[in-house]
C-alpha cells in the first residue's frame, strides 16, 4: 500500500534516492542503446525476425519528446505501445496537452469540446479560446482575476495510463537494471489489464500543475533508485516534467520491493524548482491519482484555472 506520504524538500529526497538516468539539457539527440544491438528490450526479438526501421521514442512524442530515442525497441513493440497504453495516456491528458503546451509532432494539439461548439488553439500569439454560449468551456472570475477552463477526456483505462509511464521508465532505464524488471516488462507488453504481477498497490500518480506561461520549456526525465535497501520506500521512481506539468510514479519492482508487500509505506514526492511559498504565478497544485482501475473512465472532467492581470470586455464578448 502506498500512501500520500511525505512531501519533502529536495535535499531530503536525495538523501533517500540517487539518479540512475537523467535527460540532458540540450537539443542533441540522446540514444538509449543496449550492449546487444538489434535486440528488443520488451519482446526479446532480434533482427531479422523483427525490424528496427522506425524511430522509437523512449518518451511519446506527444509529450514534447523529439530527442530521447531508443535503439532497442522493435517496430512491432513500438506500434503496440503507440496503439495501446500510450493512446490511453494521450486521452487521459486531453485538454492538458493543449493548455500545458506539450508540443507533439505537429506542434501543440488543439482541443475541441465534445459538442464541437468550442475549441482552444495555441498560436504564436498565445492561447486562443473560441467559446460558444451553448457549449461554454471557459468562464471568467473577475473577483479572483482568473479564467476557469473546463474540458473532458476521451474514454481511457487508468491502469493503461500507469503502464504508459512504466513503459517510459523501462525505456530509459540503464541496461544493468533490466534483469530485475523481467516480470514488469512482460506485464506491460503481454499481460492482460490486471495488477497480479505488481506488489505495490494501488498504482499511484503524483501529478503537479505549475502555473505560469510554460514554466518547463524543455522535457525533463529522471529515474531514481533507492539508496538503502532496508528503508521502506519503493525501489525506483520515475519523474517526467513538461510544459506546466510534472508526473511521478513508482516503477514496480517485485524483485527489490518484496519487503514492501502489505506494508504501509510513504511515497516521497519529488519537488519541482517552483515549490516555494512566493512563486510569482501562485502555488503548485499537487494531486495524488489512483490509476489502478481496469474499467474505462468516461466523461472525466479536466478543470484548469489560469490567472490574469487584467480583463477588458469588448463588443464581441
């Protein structure tokens, strides 16, 4: 069992965890490559039985990743993940991909309301909201100088969303650690939608929203390993930050987390650079989300509040 746990400062986090992977802070391509080339780390397939012709993104491109690529993900697995768990993640994010300005292959995606009467576009001039009085998705709160935007997600399966984050962690994980994640790799690639392989339950996501104009300009990826094997905290944690969001999960590891089974433990939250009392655009909003569900979630609302300095009503309002 994982609880909300302790939200600690950055030094306390590094007292308990060490970095085993960190994306570089530049524009150069970063390739994840195992010692044995042309062997897929997900299905074990080898060339020429499987092909490696497609560009495999270790992190989905729709999250803003154009730099971190994998040389050990075959085309079959790449297609499978794209149409399964990664598709569920894209639907789960929904309007947050637009408002968080996550640049995919064709730039930041537009958002269209379910009734097709309202939409949001991100242009070089900023965020443009075209609203309709019969299908309104935005409302202005002049007393708090805020704009409240309400959208909905397409149907998604929560556990598949969690699998998408676990798949990312496995994709960037140094080769030497993979031996401890054999069952988890099988789970994300072949097993049906259940949690029988996992010891850590529920499957939790710490999701942080950082207000302001795209505070995280460059996709950031971190993979941490527990320092002390006797401390009752999860063995490995994965953090991804892009646009206005930071996501964090425990990477399940039955081999190294056996002592946590049926224990009441704390999930340590990784602080953002903006976790300070006087951040100019307001406080960070943290949500602990249970992604253990195997049933489709439909009509899941997404509400985002954006602050503004001033509001001027025109004749077209």
